């Protein structure tokens, strides 16, 4: 009865087929479809493709890539891509895994023998480099079933390419170095030629008569700019030195005797102010055409040239009046007494500076921080000059001319030492005055802010900017007023001025007479302080000053003078002038401080009496502008300045019997 066994035979075959299928599934897990899924680890191997230690090797390469470049490479080994295309499968896996712009995915289907590389290209690697890594390194490893090597090759290839190791750097660097050397040589040569041309043109400008407009008009524009800055420095030095020596002469002979020299000096000062005003116009934010620049520069140089010659024309007469060899011994004795007096002031000034340094930050005292040390240098230099002067007057008659320069140098050094020490004494006064006036200035600012709140819709950008600046000052005052009352006071006065102008424009507001007078007093006080600080700093360090801070200071002084002149007749205009003077004075001081820092680079260390005298402009370079050395001097090509223009300040007193 064979048919009775058919059902059992069918069941037996079914069980055998089922067991074989299960065995096949266990033996070949890659045969199971692997849909896109979220990756939780950097290396996954559901296909069982990696042997012992392979996973660790791939993970180590992936970790190194992250450490070197913070790029995350994810590697997935699966049996197949579940019927999806390689790129589609990789893109879906990346989306489900939340990959970002620093994530890359290498997906390998071992049974399908397909792979995908997905992600955003990292910075520092080109698309062609990725293609080369995949074609030359990853694909050959996959074809040979070196699954782990493919993952390592991907990680190391990206790492190397991002590190610049994709191409041997030697030849590239060598060629680049040659190109850079060639370019550098060309630039240096062009710069050398340009500088040589500029020097030749400037020398031509120096030799040109400054009072000849036609000759000046023939010069290149850049040469006129450079020469204008030189003549401003020369004339400003001459005016300052002449003013100092004229005051000494007035003390000896009385004002009537020096009236003609005061007139010449006043004319020179007016011309200097005009020249600086022209330079300020050329330096401001409003550009001029080349023709306008040329006309202004010719006017500037001509004005300075006429003033310089007027001072020089009085030199012989001034020297005859103030013959320093007459009673030279008495003059040297008086200078010695001045040295003793100033030396006695040093301890008190040092103590005051120490006290101020303990109460205020360094930025508050920047203008006077070096004053005591510089005063010591000037006093030491004056003492050297007095000693040299005594040796000179001990020579036979006719050989004593060197004493004149020594006396002038000692007088200049003593005058600067006195100014430096006075500035230390005045610093505390300036700070206390600012501290006393600060509450009222801040209250004024708050009141203007309240008024501005009612005009916000009509003020425009100017009012918005002024309001923002005023609020910034008030916010800063909460923390900085105690440490820097002078700076906060200056900022408050400036912000109040800007806000006041914006309010007037927005609401056609007229300031009450009493209110205007109060604001003007405050602005004039701030301007006078700023201008005085800049003047003291520049006059005692004028050897380091170029035209820029001198220009700002001259313009600040002009606006301050105009504010004082209009104080009664037109208080509103006077207020604008005072605010401008304060702003320019502050800028002049900042530029002067930067100029000293630049000048000190490469100079002998501070503490040298001679270096201090050069910094103070007491000794001037006798070789500048063709000055004569006139025989051996004690100061290595430098000599003391004196009354007169830039030519008179270079005159010498040498000679003897033969």
C-alpha cells in the first residue's frame, strides 16, 4: 500500500528543505537584504565581511581622519542594497542617520559587489582627488575582496589629500619658491627705483626757491606733498625755538627791546597756522583734485618760505642784542642755580607721579608717565652744557665761540625740564577739575537724551548716531568714571556736543542763554586741557614729531583761539570751535605719542642725556637741509637751535686765532 506513505514523504521533504534553508541563512548572512537604516557606530558589518582585527583597523583609520581634520567617515558593509541603487541607499542612510556637512559615508554591498560614497566634499580637498582615491585605491581593494583595506584606503586617502599629501610637495614648493623669489626681486627693484626717483625729486624740491610759484609748479605732486611736510616741521621747530629764546631775551632786556622780534614771531606764527590749516584740508576726508592739491601745496610752501625768511632776517640783530658771550660767566652761574632748583623738584614730582599711578590706570597718565625721567635727562644735559661752557670761556679771547651753543642748549634743556615737571604737577589738577565737572556733564547728557526721545521720528541718522554715542558714554561712565575721570569727562563733553547739534537740527531748538554759557564754559575748559596736554607733550618731544600731530595741534589751537574770541559775540559758534579744538587736541596727543614710540625704535636706551636733548629738539641735525658741521662739535653732527628760521637755527659759532 504505497500510496499510504505519500503524506509522510511530503512532510519529510518539507522539513529537509526548511532545514537546508535555515542552514543556508546561517552560513551566508549577506544574502539577507539590508534596507537603509540609521548608523550608530562608525564601522558596521552586517555582511560579516571583516575578519579578526579588521574592524579595529578600519576604525583606527577613521579615528585618525577625525583627529586630523574633524571629518567623520562612516563605513557600512552589507550583503546587498535591498534592491535600491548604491547612491540611493547611501543617501537614505545618511538622511536617517542625521549626517551633516562633516560626515561622509562609504557603503559596500559584498554580495551585490557595489559601493557608494556619499557626503559633502570637505574643505581642502578637490573632487578630482576624491575620484583618484576611489578609483586608484578603494575600487582595487574591493575587486580583490579586501574589504577592510578598502575602508582604510578611503580614510587614509582623504586624510592625506586634506593634509596636502596627495601630490609630492617638493617640486611644487621649489617652483613656487623660484616664482616668489623672482617676484620679490622684481618688487624690490621697482621699490628701489621708485625710492631713488622720489629722493631725487624731493632733493630737487628742497633746492627750489619756496617763494617761486612757477618753479614749484614744475615739481611732481608727490614731491610737493613730501616737501610740504618737511617745511611744516622745520618752520614749526623754528617758531617754537624762537619763542623760547625770545622769552629769555624779554626777561633780560624788557618787552620794548624785543618788540620787533615779537612782531616777526607773530607773523611767523600766523603763517605757520595758515600752512597747517592747508595741510589739514589736504588730510581731511574731502578729496581734492590733483590741480587743487598742487595749488594748495604751492600756497603752503610759499607761505612757510616767506615766514622762514622773515625770521632769518632778524637773526643778526637778535644775536647782536643778546650777545651770549657778554657776561657769559654770570649766565652760566644763573643756569647752575636753575639746575639746582629743578633738581630739588624731582623728588616731589616723582612722589606725585607715584601717587597718581597708584590711583589711576596707565592710560590716564600716558602723557606724563615719562616726564620725571625725561626731566632728569634734560637736567643732566644742561649740567653737561654748563660744564662745557665754562671750559669754553676759559679759552683765550677769540676762541670762546663754542660757549654760545652750550649756553643756548642749557637754556633749552632747563626750559623743557621745567615744562615736564610742571605738567606732572598740573596732571592732578586736570583730573580733579574733570572729576568735579563730570556729574554735571553727565546730567546734561541725560537731559539731552530725554529731549531726543521726543524727536526720534524727526532726527534721522544723525540723531540716532548721537543718541547711541551718548548712551555708550553714560554706560562707560558707570564703570570708568572713578578710574579715568579726565577721559570720561572729555567723552561726555564731546558726546553732548554731537547730541546737541543733532537735537538742534531735528527740532530747530534754540539753546537758552544760561544753558549755552554753561556748555561753552565746560567745552572751553575741556579744549584748553586737551590743547595744553598736547602742547606740552609735543614741545618737549618735538624731535620725534612729523607734520601730522603738529598739524592737528595747530588747528586745535586755532579753533581754541577762535572760540575764545567769539565767546561773547557768538557763543553758539564759539561752542562749535571749542568742541573741535578739544577733538583735534586729543587726536594730536595720540598721534604724538605714537610718533615717540616709532622714534624710539632703534635709538639708544632711555636715560641718555644726549638722546633726550635730540628728542626734545634742543639739538637739531646740522646736516639736514645742507647745514654745515662747522668743525668738530661735542654732539656728533647736532647743534643747539636758536632764534630765527630754519636757516638761522643752523648757524654756528666757530673760529679762532691763526
